[in-house]
C-alpha cells in the first residue's frame, strides 16, 4: 500500500489562528486528522471589529502551540508531513505574514515542499472535505470580506460571474448587528433575533436588484439600517429590523442566484448542475434553506461545507494543499503575502462609487 500524502494547513488571514492535518483514503477521499481553530473574539470585542495589529500579535503568540496541537491531535509525527500549505492571501498583511512565515520556516527545516494557498480557493474547495465534487460547478462565496459568484472550472481555474461592488455580505451582517447593539462578532446573532421578529415590518432597499447582472450591493441596505436603528425604542422593533434585514438579504440572493444559474449554464453547459455555497455566511440556516429550495426548483444539486467548516479554518487550506501536492504545484520560499488576491485575475476590479453596471 503506497503512503498517502500528509498535508499540514496553516491559516492566519484575519482573526483565526488555525492548523490542520489531512490525508486521504484508498478511494482518494480526504480525511481530516485534526483541525484546530483559535478565535480572537475576546481580543477584539471591545473594539467592535478586528484590529490588525492586535490580531497579528495574537497569531504570533499562538501559532507554535496551535500547529503543535494539530500535529499531536492527528496522531502523526512531524517528520511524516509531506508538505506545508499556508494561506498567502487575501487578508490582512500583518496577519498573513505570521502563518506564511511560519509555514515557510517549517517547510525549510523539514526539507518539505511549500504551497502558498489562496484563502478564497480554500473556501471554494472546502466542500471536497466531505463530499465528491466534480468540475465545473457554480460557487457562491459569501464571507466577511467577499461576496461573489464564480464558475469553478478546475483547480486554479475560476471565472467570476458577479461580485459585490461595495460591502461583503458578512460585513453587512456584522455591521447591522453592531447597530442593533449586539457585541462583535454579531452577524450570526441576526438570524437568532430574526426568528422573533416580523420580516415585513420594514421595507428595506435592495440595491442594484434589477440591474448589474449577478453583481451585488449591500452598502445602501446597511445605510438604511443605520437610519432606522436610530429611532428604534423597543426590543420588538429590534427583532423586526433583524427579521426584515434577513428577509431582504434572502430576496437579493434568490434573484441574483437565478441570474448566476443562467450565466453559468451559458458558459459551461455542465452535465450536472452543481451549486456550492461556501464562506462564513453559508452557515446561516435561513439562507441555506432558501438556496436549497431554489436549487430544487432549478434542478441544481446544492452543496455546502459542514457548518463547522464554513468559517475560516485550516482544513480548507490543507485540501488545496493536497490537490496541489498531487500535481506537484509547489512554491518557492520567497512567495509574497498578497493582501488582495482575486481568484479570477482577469476580472475587473469593482469597488466604490461610480462603478458602471
């Protein structure tokens, strides 16, 4: 029996210090041997958001211990690792540099291949950790920093169909939560509050709803929440605003996803229509349910990562490392950190006022 690759993944792009070891079985399915995540909620809570310098300091303090714990939990020895994969971008450069430098140093000391991983590619491939996934497939990546539809044509081959022209959806959730007085990170709590509210109480805007293809915009929605929140006087009104926000987001995603389906089918003519939803916001059960129903109507197979793998983690970095290891796609130890690193390098940069849609 030939030895299966053993890959160490390291993730420090924002405020999670994470390490994971994965391998695969005889059928080529990935096996997660360990997946350790240390969050920094307590570090950033009083500031209402991530402070890059504090996040980087926390990564420096924890990374050695986190990687060692991942190795111990896996039941493997450090010498058995075949390659080290570290997130190289996108993200906060002071944070990226910690995991990237650690991964390079470890690869050098063990004389093992080093693999620089795009954090977004980690999200894109994360469902492969527990399900068989064939190319091409349509991806909706919804996280704290990114919201985009991508045609995933193969490893390293992505065509962007739509993106946010301003805020990411996860950011809109977190900022709405903050305006409602929920402590950071409040995004996941919106769903909890929404269950107690009337989703039809507030008529909220849906920017570029009827134009822009499957591009997205959430800044105007966030501004409306800001204005309304100033006049909220009761807990029930807070619940109603959370419910109205949740409903509005679902309506936006429903319509834009239908447009993305058509664009994907026009580009790829896939034998099997598969829709992957990944990123932190993919853990939102209401959004999951709505998109599953849409897929059923449109004859798409919906695929989500397990809830625990929707947010930032190192197993998703390791799975990209595993795929690249099998193709001998390695990087040199001078590979730079990339704060901005789109999956589709040819896509136009859409951000800010004046974007033509």
